[in-house]
């Protein structure tokens, strides 16, 4: 009788497939999170690139205005 109970308990409490299932789900979840972080990193890199381009354009525009101001002062001495 005790042998039957032992067999019955090992069948009832066999958790190995459950742990493997949980670990597999955790692996899938981690892969999904890493994929989202990778796409997020790509978006941040593109935003950073656009910011640098805008900053560069701003500096070029500022230099153009400085040149224009100097040229106007040269042609119109009363602006000095």
C-alpha cells in the first residue's frame, strides 16, 4: 500500500515539466523584451542623429547671419 502512495505522489508532484515550461516562457519573454529594447535603441539613435543634424544646421545658419551682418556693416557704414 505504501508503494502505491509513493508512486502516486511522484506522479502528482512531478514538477519538472512545469519548471521547464516556466523557463521556456521566461526565455521567450526575455527575447521579446530584448527585441523591444533593440528597436528602442535604434529609435533613440535616429533621434540623436536628427538632433545633431539640427544643431549643425543651426550653427551654419548662425555663421551665415554673422557673415550677412558683417557684409551689411561694410556696405552701410551707418549700421556700425
